[in-house]
C-alpha cells in the first residue's frame, strides 16, 4: 500500500458566527471519518473538535483555533486529506478510486494507449483523466462499459475504445 494522501473533502463555506465550517466529504461511510487524522494540502493538521453530519455528504464542523466567522471564511475551499496508508485494506476485487491514478490504460488487445492522470468527481460520478501516448488528454466516465477490466495489482485498466472515442 502506498502512502499518498487522499482527498477526502473540502471546506465549502463558514457556518454561523462562532467559527463553524461546512465540509463536503467525498465518502459514503461517515462513521469511519472520526478515526482519521486530517490535514490540508500543506500537510498542516486540521483538528475537528465536532463533526455533525447534516446529510449524506455535508457536515458542520468546528476546528481547533477557529473561533469566529472571519477565521472560518479564510478556510473556504481548503481541501482536506487523510493518509492513504491509514485506510483499511480492500477485499479482493475492490479498490480505492484513488488507486487508479498512474495505472496504464490499455486497449482490448492489451496495447498501452495511455495512463490515468487523475480521477475527478463533480457529483455525477467518477471521471478519469487519461493522458494518451500521443500526449492528448481526455476525460472519460469511469464505468464498466468504458473500463470493463480494472487490475489494480498490475496497475492497468482496459479501455473499450469506441469509434466515437477515436476522433
């Protein structure tokens, strides 16, 4: 398992006047969030003193040393990370979406045609950014139709190339 950092959420805005912030978390299982240490992009620790989940992806949180709205406003758009190596091992056939980054992308004849550069999710599902061998980049919806095979152990995915994709 590697020790890369994993983007787990983002502070979206302040909440109220006492320094609370709204946090959008990118996970399905909020209960486990309380077991992790959080930090920002500069590796500065973020100590949440209270996390109250309002719905399936949003929480209202208080942070150590943030006691008013102005301080909370300064944290807007702060990305929140955890260490990859603090996550539990996956079961066979399962993987963390972040593990797709740097995987080779192969066609159905197993020719290397590119590499996954990033995985994004803007709310409508996961999208992989593939840099092809000709250095062009394309965003492709990550699903079983486009990527019928994912082999995390050998670090590759098979991309089902369609005629539309070749243009």
